[in-house]
C-alpha cells in the first residue's frame, strides 16, 4: 500500500532536456515510441486546426489539450486494444493513439451526417465503439463511476482487461470522484484513475481547489496507491500506467495517478486565459513542452531527426486539412435521426412528432 511519502514524490524519467533516467526507462521498442510521438504531434496539429475552425464559425465550440499530449498518449500506449477507456474531454490523443480516424473526429466536431453521434453531442464529445472508448460526458466526474462500473463488470466476468478513466484537478471536487474511487476500491475493480492536474479548472487555480498537498494523496483514504507522475514526461506516464494495469490485473484493485501537467491553452474556445493566467507561469511550462522533450529523446536515440520531423508534420497537416475539406461537403444529419435510436420501437407520441416534422418540412419550414 502506498504511503503519504510515496504519493508526494514525482515519478520522472525523461527530463526537459531529453536526458533519460536509465534505471527507470521502460525501454520501449522504436516502433511504439514513434507511434506515440506521431499521435502527440498529430493531436497538437488537429487541435490548432479545429480551434481555428471554431474561430471561423465553422464549428461552434472546441477544447484544446495543448501541453497535455503526453498524458493521454502515454497512458493509452500502456493499454491493449481490448481494455476500455472512459475519457474526459482533454484526451483526444488517446482516441488518435487507439486508431480513431481523424476524419471521424472532425465529423463529430461538425455534427454532420458522418458524425456517429449524429449532432447530438457537443463537439469533442467523442465515442467510438470499435476502439472501446465510451462517450465523453459533459458533467465533470460522471466518467469515474462509469469506469468503476465497467471494471466491476469485467472482474465478475473474469475478463483480463482494465478500464482507464480521466478526470481534471477540478473534477476531484465532484461527488462522483468520491463515489467512483470508493466503489472501485471496495470491489478491487481493475480500473486506473488518472487525474490530470493541469493547474486550472477554468479560471480556478489548483491551490483553490483542494486543501490537500497533492491529488495523489487522496488515494490513501480510499485504500489504494496514489502516484504522482510528471505528466509532461511520456515515458513516466507510460510506466506508471503499465504498473497500475499490472496491479489491477493481479486482482489488487485500482490506482490513482496524478499527472502533473499544465493547460497550455484556454479552458475552451469560450475562454480568454490571458485574463487570469500569469504569462511567466505559461512561459515556464512552455519550456517543459512534452512534445519537444520527447523529440530530444528520440533524436538522442538516433531514430529521429529534423527532416523526419518536418515530414511528419507536413503529413499530419495534410491529413487534417483533407479531413476538414471532406467534412465541409457533408450535409447535416437527416431530420429523422432526431427520432431514431432512442427506443427499440418508436412510441406513438414520437411517431406523431416525426410525422408532423415531415409535413412541416414538406411545407418548407425546415431546411
Ligand atoms: C458537474 C459539473 N460542474 C460544473 C461543470 C462546468 N465545468 C466544465 S469544465 C469545468 C472545469 C473542470 O476543470 P478540471 O476538472 O480541472 O479539468 P480541465 O478543464 O482542467 O481539464 C467546469 C467547472 C460541469 N461540466 N459539470
Ligand atoms: Mg484542470
């Protein structure tokens, strides 16, 4: 069992200058390392493009995960495709790493006829069944109880899989944080709770969020280990998640990981962080950029260089631009989709509403 002292330490393997602690290096294969790097770079490019589309009025809302790419990609890389992920809204990197197509993510943000949520969800509220990724919920915290439930079910079925879920520092103040951790710990459910402590919950700084010295130490009260990890260090995130996964599969129950990171953009497209984020604080964290640090590591290993980097960025930009161009041509979802998928058999009242809407559309009232 973890002690308070352990949960105050910070697991760190890759320093901002790209040097690695050889005793802790998980020694991942080149192919996996490059897949992780590709996902991190791609998500940064996708984020920039989608935020620009919001500024142009083409999508109505967006949330960037700039600065937190190592959290979502490092943890997703430590799973198998059969594991389940119950994300919050700042883990598009996990979707990309698990193989979701950029075109499908862009479609979800447009809410068009290609969108598998049929325009019913806010942008960035992705869910992809084929990748075992459960829908993002807008209320912060609910995903923790969902993940605990998923893991409890898997334990009862005897599945050798885990559930991974994410929450922000602000989300730890929700009732669901308590319910999720408590249920999972009592049941010894195979779930990994990740708290991405990015310094802010909209404009509320971390120091006003909790009286605890760390978020990791909250685990102790629930009877599970809490580990503080450098969230801008993709190797440390990977290692901590892999260890938590092994623990969960050995029947030892859940783990809480606090990933110490920083939100390098606004809370959402509706936010102006320049009104409350001290510029020195942001600049200090920009120097700890998780992508730049990982790049230095790959270069030092001799498997990456500037030319490859530029080619990768070009390729990612082209893919994102193509996905946007394709989605621009896609119409809105059919009106009927408002009425379908809710009941196995459409009740009479809904059927009447649908008929009424069809008639009204026939009269030209609906575009
Ligand atoms: C239950 C609930 N309360 C309030 C909100 C409004 N809200 C949306 S995001 C957010 C801040 C979340 O901060 P944090 O958990 O630190 O996540 P971050 O945005 O930093 O990733 C709040 C208060 C909400 N969505 N749900
Ligand atoms: Mg936060």
